């Protein structure tokens, strides 16, 4: 089965909710999610990096703090420099997700940081693949899919409340759909990388 690593930092539990829903989407697509939580900036990142190296695709996730990925995630990103020099992640598929309190909050910049991390490693980016809601902003309730209207990746919004109730259902479903999309893309990608039957014969 195709493995999709989901490596993320979550400061208050809201980004972890999204990671779990992405993993659910990967399973719904019939593939295997590998959840990798970044606990703190001082941990040993080697097991996470090794797990990503063994996966067919990776989804990077972090909350948006002060207009960018969290500092803890950035420490992890810097720790992948050794992989950069070996090219071990080159041509893997990658995607990303983020979350913040406000509807904007410069989440786009955090997602750009994730795409740049993937590009530095020579990875191929999978976007969200969902159109923005076809209703007015006033009509975008908590059950709306891609209610923030992001294209590059999943941008979710959480209130200052328990992760049991926020982010809302629409953002959770958007995360699940991202998991499905990445898993299905990874299956196609790895199948295409296999030798042709005539070559293998």
C-alpha cells in the first residue's frame, strides 16, 4: 500500500485535529497514513525524517503564528538539511495545511513556506484541488467546504476554544478531502514510476 506521511506541529490541538482528518482521508482512499507529530524544538527529528524518507508522499502541517509557520516547525524544517544534501526526498509528492484564529492571518504565507520547503527538496506539490465556495462570504457557514477559499493548500480557521469543537465541520471535511487527494495522487505517481511490463519482462 502507498504510505502518506503527515508531519505536523500543533500548539493547542487544533492543527492536530486537521492532521487526524487528513489521515482519515488517506485511509478512505485505501492507503496508509503515517502520523508524525512534532512535539517540541528539542526532540530528535531523525525518526520523523526517516519515516518521511520511507513514505511515498508527505503532508506538512503547522499553525500560522505571526504570519508564518510555528517556530517549532521551522526548527524541524531546518533539521531536514541533511536530507537536502542527499536528495533523498527528490520527486516525492508533498502537500500542506495550516490553521489560525483569523480567516486571513497571512495563512497564505505559511503555506508558501511549506511549498518552499518542499521545493528545496525537489518535491512535487499537490494543491488543494477544491474550488472556493460558490456563495457569498456571508453565507459561508461552519459546514462550508474550503470556506476560506484557499488553493495552494488547506487553510483552516479555529476559534479560541477546545479542539473538540473547533475547527468546524467544513474545515475538517476539507482536511479529509486533502488526504484523499494526496493518497490518490501518490498511488498514480508511484504506479507511473514502476518499470513498464515490457521492461520488467
